[in-house]
């Protein structure tokens, strides 16, 4: 085995690992979505789920940020929305731009992500993973 063969195998293993992580996160999100749907159907008077977590959109946004490519230096709300569209199209339909932006701002205030360039007018803010 030469250096090129070693590098190719190493990259192949890394790609398989990243793919399995994305698939596991997608399965997890779909399972949580199904549980919350059943909860809302069986408890129509109670609007929130009993676990009091961030909710469906915040979970989808956090998962999407984790699924962004490792080499991504900065990302915008549009990048996050694209990942959600690919992995969770049923959530992307319900997620509007204002909810996405406000959740990203909330994550930045909490320190989960960092603002690299603040948005102005029609240009969105650029964030990075912490």
C-alpha cells in the first residue's frame, strides 16, 4: 500500500462515518417527530409535549447545523434551510424564514453558534459552529 492508497481508504472510511451519522440523526429526528405527532393527536388540549424541549424547529435546526460540511467556514440561514429541505422535507415546508432566523439568533445568544458577519437589509447573517 502506498500513501495514495492509504489516503483513499482513510477518506472512504471518513465518508462512510459521516454518512452514517447523517442517517442516524435523520432517523432520530423522524422518530421524535412521529412521537410528537402522536402526542398532539392523543392530547389535543395540551399544546406542548411533556418533555418541554425546544420544539420541532429548534431540533431540526440544531441537527442541520451538525450536518453542514466540516469544511464550511461560515453558514447562513439559507444553508441551514437547504440541509433541512434535504433531510426533513416535511419540516422544511412548515418552517418559515422568520422562525429560522429567530432560532439562529437565539442559538447565537446562547453560545451554540457564533455570528461571524451580522446581516444587514437583504443580506443574511453569517454564522459559524463553535
